[in-house]
């Protein structure tokens, strides 16, 4: 894959992730919370907070993948499997710019057979 195209894809992916992380950041209204909060509201808030924490963690993992891909791009190894050294097809990189393995290798890796 052309390095300029790879850079463009990775920048777009980084921007998407950073925007999503910013959207999940808690908003501080500056107001002291109502002491008379209903128990159901507290449970709903706790659920939302835990869901957002999980989403934030997933996004941080995705951001780390972008950073690894950017490092491979700098090193000249972007688009080459970290497992076998085989080329990763451009179509896969277009769909998933942070791909580190070919589809077959990734499937084995996810099954625990890497």
C-alpha cells in the first residue's frame, strides 16, 4: 500500500477514536448533585458509567493499535504481517488500517492457535 494512503487511513482512524473518547468524557455541570437522588437514577448512572468505562477501554486498545501501525509505517513494515512477514492485502488494510496479520493468521490468533 502506498505510504501516503496508509498515513491518510491511520490519521482518519486516529481522529475517529479520539472523537469517540472525547464524547465519552464525563461532563461536569459544575452543580452539586441533588441529595434527593432516586435509587433507580443512581443505578442507571452507575450502569452508564460502567458501560462508558468499557467503551473507553476498547477505544484505548484501538488507539494503541493505531500507534503500532504508525510505528510500522515509519519502520517501513506497514502492510506486512507481524507473524509471517507475508504481505497484507491492500483491501484488508483499507477496511482495517491497523491490521497486523493476514485474515487467516488473525483467525488463528483469535482462536488461540498462533
